[in-house]
C-alpha cells in the first residue's frame, strides 16, 4: 500500500488503499479515485477525489483540470444509469461546508420529486441595477488580477 500524501486526511488514506478507511471504491483512474459516500443522500452518491492531496479547486494544478473533470463527467453519466435515476446533481464545496479538507466532487443520483432541498439557498435580489453592476465590476477586476 502506498503512503498517503497527508496521513491525517481520510481521503488520502482511501486513495492509498488503507483498509481502515473503509470505503467502497467504484472507480480508480491515474489521477482520481471514486468511492461511495458513507452517508449518501441517495444510494449511488459517489465522491471523486484527486489522488494527490489538494484541499480546494483553486489548488488543483491547471494541467490536472481536464482529466479530473472528464472523470467527473463520466461519473455524472454512469451513476444515474447504474441506479436507474433520471439525472444527477454534481457539487463541490471549497472550504465552507467542506467536511474533509481534500478536494472532492459529489455526484448524486436524482429523480424528480426526490425531496432533495438542502443544497438550495434562499434567493435574494441586488439592491439596485447599480449594485449589480458594482458587484460585476469587482468580479471582473478580480478575474483580471488572477489571469
């Protein structure tokens, strides 16, 4: 068994094959491992983690984005097919609500009227058109500084 990147990280231990981590593996790729969530929203709820320990999406190196998200896409097709669902919900938290600080994507099978409401937040409105434009400008400026 290979050593985990971060021996204190549950997902690194799962990637390393630690039997004590107790995960049901559904997919092993060169860059990622998929396994069933131990407390699924619905049967088939799968997590996909990179093999290397990155805490959030911004930490994932640019050259790893395409292979990682190709695998996310594959799971988004396979999970609903496997469990007879109509579609899927694909989600990722970064820091806030991230129960394990190792990048992971949730692929959750969905059917209409399945009762899943917990991921949806109350909607608000901008105070004015000017407020919306000010907010957009701040995002544009941040994008410009990050490129």
